[in-house]
C-alpha cells in the first residue's frame, strides 16, 4: 500500500560522511548501527521482519547482474520530499513553506542524494476540480527550480489524493472507467511536464491503492491497467526528456509488469514493500523484463515495511506504519534493507531508489510507553521535531548513510 505523510514538513540537515550524536533525548543516531532493545510488544514483529529481510537479502545476493555498475551520474539513493507531498494540500501554499522546502533540499544535498520525489497528487493541478490549481502548479514549479539549483534531479509521482481518509480533506467525483482516469491523468501530466520538467513521471505504480482511492475497479486488472497506461501516454503526446513510467508494486507478481512493458511507456516503476524472498523474486523478475525490453526501471518509493501489505490491503494502515517506522530499534534492519536494495539496483541497472520516510535519514525516536500510546499523528509530529533537532546538530543516521551508499 502507499504510505503518505500528513504531518508538518521535515526540516533536517546533515554534515559530511560521519554522524554526530543528537543532543535531543528523542533522537537516536550514531556512527555505527548499535543494537537497541526491542520493546516486548514489538519483539515478535521485529523477529518476523528480520527473518523476511534475510530472505530478501539472500535472494538479491544470488541475483545474476543484468548491467554493469554505473560509474557516472547522480547517486542512486533519492529521497521523498515530504514537505511537498500533495496530500498536505493548503499547507503547501503557506508563506513559510518554501523556507521549509529549501532547508530540506539543503539537507538532502549535503547527504548526497541524487534527486527528490515529488508527490503531485491528482487532481491538484486541474482547475476543473481544484480552485487553487494554478497556485499549486506555481508552487511545484518553484520547488523544481530550487531543487535543480542544488543539482538534484526530479521524479514526480502522480496517483490520486487520499480523499476520504485522515490524510486529505477532499471529495471529488471521478470518472468510473480507466479511460476517464487516463484523460484526467494526461491533463495533469501535461501541466507537470510543462511547469516542473521532471526527469521521470510516474503515472501509476500501485494499482490496488488507485482502485481504493478512485473507485475504478478495472485499474486493478491487467486489462484495465494497460488500457489506462496506453490511453494516458497517447493523450500526453510528446514529452521531451521526461520519461513516462508505470508499473505494479513489488507485492504484485511480474505478470502486470510483463503486460505494461508492451505499452508505449518509456520505462517501468516499482514500489518496494515489504522486504521478503517473494518481493525480491518479483523485483528480480521485473528487472529482467525491463532489461529484455530495453527500458529503464526505477523504484521511486521504498522503505522497510513492518508488516505484510497485500493487493487487498487498505490505505488506512499507512498512518500507523509511518509512526511505527520512527522508532530507533528498527534502524539496524533499515540499514540492512537499503544496503540490499542498493545491491539490487546495481545488479539491475536501476538509476534510482527513493526512501519515503526521509526524515529518518536524520533522526529516529527512542521508543517509550508514553510515546507509543500517543495517536500516530502526534508520533509523526515528534519525528519531525527530532529531525529538526538533528538539523541544528548537523546529524545523520546510519539509515541515511546506507541510502546514499556510505
């Protein structure tokens, strides 16, 4: 399932290749991946995630390389720009928002990421749905300019706003067919291409999530998904240097990507959740599909998922997932995940893997019963504060270092 940030923007910074210990009692960082005692209530889950991760690592270690390691170009480790996630809606237009964006971009630049992912959610840029569409388009154009001024590349992920959930306060009447959704997607994609000029534009990457958010059940089928992608690409038309990508997430089998690679898209995209031998096998199969078709493959949303998302999973669980991920006892497993995922990217010739919960590149929270009892939104707010403290202390986590290959 998709994971979505709903709290205030993360402002963070780091300095150089070594980490300093944060002075805040809520942040846990060090230059080595020290073991942290796992609370009793999470020991079974931690053991399960660790075991599944071992299967993921083993499968990738045995993977035959499909490409020679790249010697030039931006770092394969990218980061989600949470401050610019479209589900924040009006918060994006606050007068101080670009200051927050700039501070985050500076932190990412110092960390050494290759680029940023912008979640420009549907239908924020369409004036037929959103009265502030022009303001949102101007905001994202400015974000793109500021990212490029720092030498960062850009990937834009479309897909629907999380209307009707705790993430986004909105209600829209969408079309009821893949063709209708393709028409809206193409309209917003053209605005993104003209105003943001991203290197990559992700049209759809989680079919089950899109079904839940739009109500268009056919998007969850191979036939409906390929119909959507083909129609959207054809309606977008010429798109310059921007590569249009689409795909099914790693919890899907490779049959979806096998069908999608035959559509007129420029490449495939995946989201990596959870880390298991099964998802590793799916990632390896998708990489082979892209390689054989001569098309690129990117992974523009990844993190170590602490559970088992499925095709029938609900979007609501992402709030709890985001809060759970903030605890420092997960850091050793998060580091293992990114090291293995970078190994997959190297073997598959994948130019980018983007870490979604990017504030954790700068600080984790120390678990306490009191913190655990708080609503997820408050835990996420505490995570933001820990990242801000890390910014003032020039601190990174080993997860952040693993993301960029340190």
